[in-house]
């Protein structure tokens, strides 16, 4: 079962990601043996690190998004922040850069059983990469109603043609992530 935390709720509850079959049952992807999706102190620690990376991005003039990937054993595999401007690469989103680094560290393009922490709801490109990499769990902070593709827009993990759906926890440290983004864009507007 996939899970999504409603930021306005006090707990994490299961949601149905997939398609209802003829008998009314919901088909969901296997969940790579993950033990559960309740936010823990460990989750908070790794999201805090992702927020530090997002601040580094902002300091260098990039949109403040940070990402951290843990291996199946809980060890840090990779971390990154947004870098499309510095790298002259429109695909250099925090998630993509972290996925590339984690795959290289493991020597495998599949990141089965890994957990990705990211400060902002992933866009369509990043959501697709998360699925292709077979990441076991996604934890994100702020929702992105305009550009997100997990709970907003195309809701890619709900598409029946998607090969893999991770467990999803949203809203972890969302206020901090959202405020960082708002401050960044407020400052940019003042410069104009």
C-alpha cells in the first residue's frame, strides 16, 4: 500500500495509488520490503539535511531544493541540490543529480529499497526518474500545486502504465521548505 501524509492531518494514512479493478479492489505496486512509512526522528534528520542543501542552492542563486538518498541499509548514498543554472543543464534538479550519484555509488541503475528525501514535491521529470530507478520510498516536504507530479498535476504514481510506485510520505518539514522557497522568490522579485 502506498501512503501519503496530508499536511493538514495529524497522522499518515494510506491512499490508493493505482487503478480499481472490476471487483472494486485497488491494485498497487509491491513495496520493495519497506518496513513502514511513519515519519520518524531519522526522517526528520535526513529532511533537515535536505533543507541545508536547499539553502546551499539558494545561496548560489538556484531554486532552493535539496535531496538526500539513503541505501537499503540506511546509510547515506548521495546528496545534491538544484543546479540547472550552474551546470547549464535543465535536468540538474536535486533529485536527478542525487539519483545519478546514488546509482554510481551502488554500481546499479536500480535503487531498490532506497529512500529519497527531497524538500519539494517532485516534478514530472523527477517522478519518472524515481519510478525508473525503482526507489522504494519517497519522502518530500512542501507540496507543489503548480509543478508537482506526485499529488498534483499528472499524479504520475496513479498512472496505470507506470512500472513502479514507491511508498510516499509528504509534508515532512513542509513549512520550513515552503518558507525557504517563498523567501527565495520574494528576494528575486525585489531585485527585478
